[in-house]
DNA sequence: TTCCAGGAGAGAG
DNA sequence: CTCTCTCATGGA
C-alpha cells in the first residue's frame, strides 16, 4: 500500500469512467486496472490516492509514472478556464470537475481504438478482456485476477480465427496488420512518440483501419496532443445540437472547435462527451438555454 | 426484427 | 472532392 498526497483538482471516477480507457473496473469505491503489465488498485480519498501494485516497484520511479499516466502533472484548471466559453461548458466542467485525460501506453491505445470503430464501449471492453486473457500475461493482486494487454508480437502471430474468437469481427484484419507493422518497424511507435501532433496523426492514419477519428483518439488519449479532436457520432451530435442547430460536416465541426476552444479542444471535447453520457437530459430546453444566454 | 455503437475503406459520381 | 454502402457482433 502506498499513498500519493496533495492530488488536487482530480477525480479518479470521472477520469477512469469517461470512455478513454477500457481497462478499469470499479469494485466498491476502488478501481482495479491493468497499466503496462501490472495490476493497480486505486482508491481516492479527498486529495489522497491510495495505491496497491501487483509489481514490487521502487516508488521513486513508479510515482512519477502514475502521476503522468493520470495527467496529474498538467495544469488542467488553466486549460479548463481557456475552454470555459459558455454556460453549457461551465455546467459540464462543474459537473465533471477533476476529470483528466489519461496518457496511456501507445500500442494498447492503437489496438484498442482500432477495435472501437463502429462499436460500443461494453463490447469493446469485452473484446479487449478476451484478447488479454488469451494472449496476455496472467496477473494477480490480492486475489484479483487480470491479464496484461498482449504485446504486438503476440497479436501479430495470432491467427485470424483466434482473433475472431475474441469477438473482434471484421476489425481482426486491421488489428493483425497493425501488430505486424509495429513488429516490422513499418509503424515505429518510439518515433511516433517524438512526433508533433500533425506528424503523429499522419503516421497513424497510414495504417489500414486507422482513420481520422481513431488517430485523434490515439493522439489525445496516449500522446498528450490536446488539440486532437476525435469526432465520433456523439461529438457530431453534440456540436450540431449545441452550436450549429443544424446538421454539420466533420470539417465544419473541426473548424468551429479549433477556433472556439483552441489548443484545449481535446479536453473540451472530453467534458462534453462524458457530460451527455452522465445527463440523459443534456439537450432539453433548460440545457439549450445555457447556450442562448452566452 | 431492426437499430445502434467513441468508423473506415471502397466505389461511384 | 463528397456521398453511399458495407463490414462483424451483440445488446436494446
């Protein structure tokens, strides 16, 4: 057991339940998840995080790693001030205060969001769990059992049938090709990490099965590129409803969000995305009047 | 039964 | 360039 103290402006719940990671399970008020080959159990009590780790790691190295994973080091309140442009955003920021955008391991993020296309969160979680059980490493923490996310080699060597058996559907080919590209060096992940946002996005989009939306998810949820704006069916619907009041193209939405939110567009997007999932009445008259008033 | 899900690619126009 | 159709899967 270990503690990380003075963690301010942070919500473990909203950070881990906002659809950016598919690997966390809540049991009572503690979160169990697999992060880069170890099980972590995290419990938040005010500004203190209580952490248990299946690996016996030196705190000197582990604490900075975890703080970076949870994006605790970043001045998020400053970013939220910059995107707090109207009463609707104010409502979302207030409701989800402390939600942060994770910095997840790159390969797992690439694979996970390849699997996310035309799919829903519970099913994505199931696919990733089955892939990990089948191809990952068995891990335990105080009786809790989980599996590491399979490395590229394991998925590159897997047969199409084995991947299909995990429920990947037609995305199996995309997943296998991406794994093989990482192994062969065609998709050089260590270099991608060094690239600028436009460079990284383009390098990722060269792969079959990674379009603009998935590339933006990877850039935002793994590489820390906050201008990245994943436009899925929800974000499209939200921007059309709140800011356009009509149907709009992806191009229009991207242009609007860039100028309206600036470099923090990724954070703004995440607050809007999760807010509408938390509030089924997100588009009622009372909510829409928040836009009118500003 | 049909519709939908943190979409992308191929093909037509 | 944009629009449309299809892709595998399972829950609602």
